C-alpha cells in the first residue's frame, strides 16, 4: 500500500475499574502489568512499530505524564502526543484525530486502537490487513476477535460472508446478557476489539449525520468530511485546516460523551470486519480481566507484590506499598496500593466504578 499508515493510540481515560491502582494521577495506560516493566501504553506502541507514524491521543489531565513517560523509555517507538480538548469518549476523540491527521499527514490511513488492552501474537499482520481493507473499501473497518467464552462485558460483531480477508458487518451487539452472548458465540459472532481502520475522510463523512455532526461541520465548511471536494491534492483543506481545527475545538465541549461505536459504526452502512487471526486479546478493564492474562499459582491465585496466601483460592491480590495476607478466602480481589485498599468478590469487579463515582463526589479520586 502506497499510503502512509498512522497508528492513533487512545490514551485519554483513567481506567476507573482498576482502582486503586489507577487513579486520577495514575491513569491505567501508564501502569505496568505482570513481569513486563513497560507501561500498557509503551507495549501498545511496540505493537504498532510497523506503522509509518504513531500518535498518542490523550487528555489535558494526562498529557504531561504521557510525554514524560514516553521520553523516559528509549525502547519505545517514537510517537507524537496530541491532546484532545476535553474527555468526551471515543467518538469525539476519533473525529478530532481524523481531522488533525488529515491536516498533518498526506493521504493517510489510520489504525485506531486503545492503549490498555492485552494482545499476544502477530498484531502487525492484523494492522496490515485492517489498513489495507480500509484503503480498498474506503469505508470503516473494525477488528473482530474469535471469542473463547460467551462474555457479557464485550460488544459483538456479526460478520457476513467474507471475501478478500474481510467481511461486511451485518450487525453490532453491545454487551449482551448471558443467554444472548451464548447465542452470538454459537452463531459465529466476533468480539469487537475496539480497533479500527479508516481514512480521515471516511470517518468524517460517516460521522456527519450523527451526534458528532457538529464537529464535522466545524472542521469542514460543507460538512461532508469527504476526501475530494474541498481538499487540495495533499489532503489539506484549501482554506487552511488550522481554522477548522480551532472551530472543532470550540464545539468540542458542547458534546455529550459518546463512543464511536454507538455514534457512528452502528449507524453506518459500509462497515467491514477483519478477523484478528492468530492473536490472543483481552480488555484489561477490570481486576478480573487481569486474572485471565497473568499466571496463577496452583490454587488459582494471581499475586502481585508483597503478599502471602494461606488456604486461599482463585483470589487476585495486588500489593504496592503494603503487605497483604489472605487466609481462607476464595474468589476475591484484594488490591492495596499506597493508602487505598479495595476488597470485592471477583464477580463484582465491574462495580468498582460505583466506588470511584462516590470518591469523585468527595474529590478523593
């Protein structure tokens, strides 16, 4: 492919469900997990080393930390750091990235991915297939992972008949209940990995008639976000995209947070899915997810840090700056980080966000 591939790594959130390891001043993407001392963000940049350029898109609260951490690691591929105007979820963030990429790079294809996922295997091959499909179809492309269980915490993609290494998306299903998840797995649906590929113009065009439309209209006079009309040969707006980006940033704060899946992909007609063959994947969104990707002892315990277990089973323990002893317990998460301690049943770890919500109300997150 003769078009430059630009990897856009989303690193704007805090990772509230991994509290207390992740907090306002310790965003999840800058944490290290397991024996690898690289942060999750650094690992993600390593996976997209084959891209022609790399961009980390973060928020105002994390920008300085992200720049400092990347500067400290010589073994991490170089990346530009872009700062979105405000945290508004992946929909506005990716429209902002598309508009800025169209101004910055010549005729790029973007591969957009989270900074906090676990991936094992040849992700570079997946990136090549996804970006090639985006360039060929000039549409929106998502990456799907073959499920190994009927998970209720992930979205699903139902593919049509495959041709040329990708398939049309027949339907998206957002976080189904257990019965529906089993049916989707049996029907051959894939997990939606939150990894996308498209040209800037393809996303802006698809977003024009969605809740993200105000951003597209701000950056493009005609509001169509297209790749031909209104652009010069180098992919930059003839009137100067800087004015458009300034207008986009001004409109940003008026938008409600919304994911790109809900705002754009579920409404679009031309979405394809590329299967992520040959990789293992997990969304490290909860403490329970960490237990799936980290090694366990003979009793099923996953232990990190200064901890001791006696007759404990299937328990996740993380101890940083504290010693934790667990006796006769099972199916728990015990996370002690500094002066904060979390104890929860493993099946209830999604509810950690309720703890964070209360702490934010008190200004203690």
